[in-house]
C-alpha cells in the first residue's frame, strides 16, 4: 500500500518544481498515459503501487478482471487474431494456433520482460490449425484431418517454412474436428478426435476418442474411448496420469449435463459418451444400451455448457505454494445457454491423493452481465512461473503474474 508520509513529500516536491509549467506537464502526462495504456505500467509505477499490492491494469477491459489478492493481469500480446492453443519452444517463443484465421503465429518476447514485441505469421491458409506442439525443436500443427511438422522451427519461423505431413489418416469432419495436441511423458503425440455430431453412436472407433502416435506418425492407436469433444489435456507432474476436459452434449437443458474433467490412468478406458454423461446421467436416446457403472467417472464435473477447454497443471514457482500442481482450466463460455456461463479461468484444487476437492473461479470478468468481451481458450505456464491465457475473441494473450 502507498505510504502516506512518502506520498505527502512527493506531492510537495512536485508542486514546487511544476508551478508555472502546468501546460507542458499536462501534455507530457497525456503522452505518458497513452504509452502506459499500450505497454503497461513502468517499473516506477509498479513500485508506487506498494511492495505488497500489485498495480492495477491501466487497460479498461483488463481492469474488469477479478483475481485473487497479489495477482495482476496484463497483455502479453494484443494483436494475435483468433489466438487459441499455445506451445513454447526451448528459447521461449510461444507458438499459437487458430481456427477460422487459418494461421499459426510465433509470439516473441525478445527481452524477456513479460510483453511480446513481435507477432510473426509462421503459416497461413491452413485447415483450422488449432493445435500446436513442440518436440526436439520441431513444431507440430494439427489441422482437422492431418498432422503437420515444421522442422527446426526456431531458425525458420520467419521465412515461411515448409512442412512435412506426419499423418493424414484423421477424419475430415468439421463438427468437433478441431484438435488440441501435446506430447505425453511417453514421447507420443496425443491427438483427440471429436464426435462428428451432438449425440450419436460413432461409426468408426476413432471418433469420440483421444488417440496417440509416435512422433513420426506411425503407431496410431486409440488411447481413450467415449470422449465427446476434448480440446485440452495435460499430465499430472506427480502421477503421470492424463487429465482432460470434455464438453458435454447439448439440447438437454441449461444445466444438463455438466462438462467433465477426466483422469485416464491406462490405455483403453471408456468415459461414457454417448451412453452416459458426467458419470451418472443416462442419455435419453442411447443410455438404455449401457449402464453408467460400466464407464470411468469424471474426476470432477465442471460448469454445464461452460465449454471447458485448455488445462494445465501449475508447475511454476512464481505463485504461492498452495497453487503448486493445482489445475487451471479455461472456460471458453456457453453458446446456447439461456443465461451465459463460463468466460473465465477456473482453478481445480486437489489433495495429496489426487482427489479434486474444489472448483472455483481464479480469473473472471470477461463476461459482464450477459455481454462477453473475451473468451479464454488455453493456458500455458511460462518459465518464470507466470500464466499465459489465450483469447480468440479479443485476439489476445494475457499474462497473469504474482508479486508479494
């Protein structure tokens, strides 16, 4: 908090040196304010906020975001059209996928000050390149029906690099066809394939699943079944288990079914779709064919129709110890609910045994009443411990930081 004594001294000093110069100072202050709005507070402005209280964002929209005490949100990059999935290279370049934009970006923070200076278009005219992943210096990009690889991406991203097709055996259905991808602890690339419908019995085993394959595209297999539409997953740093979000079916009302946070402990498990939703809700059309007891129950039910997407375990050291290995989940926000829900970043807390004990808002304010100005998509933990959040409506990537 600002110290009163220092504030008084500062006020007296300013009045002494500025008397008679108000016109010039007013012009300078306006210029400084404009620059601050673009780049964020200076170090001096942050210091003025007090060592125990982060400065409030100067951006009008960011000032609407509610965070726990000690946290602040700033723009990491504010010109990333349609920003969705993110992956970070060894040197710290953040690669970003999109949907409708058909582009993949490289977001570069050269001086590592927490604000990117460049947004470079790496590739364009792709078929919904939502998913991005990095392995051994190569960038992997997921289109709807194939996986591409851009070799040695850190040295080629500025030069319209050529890609190699890693695997093109995926369905071409656009319905739930966009993909999040990531490499697991086993070195394999995990690729979800959504159901090609709201509710149906898929004709092929690859639908409504999470698949995995070797980095060269060989060995494609279904790892998890009964997954309607997962657009985010991560592995527990403690157990190595796969945790993934799954979006529940539509047209059963505002509150049924909730989205799911699932935990896969081995290959071959089935998570219920299309027969059972959220562990206990039998589908009115297909539920008679199988009992809910036959399937793996969610680790936690989430917001109904909140469009739970990106998920990451917090493995950084910037946030307080209570956040270590807890789970951040981006809720993109409902599209057909009579009262909107989501549009926020949530925190799923777990105990020492891996049981989810609570699910609570961490960052919210993108939804004001029933008007949304932003839609969080994915989260990413940075080397310094800050949390990045992508937003495909506001065309931005935010940086959430903490200071004592």
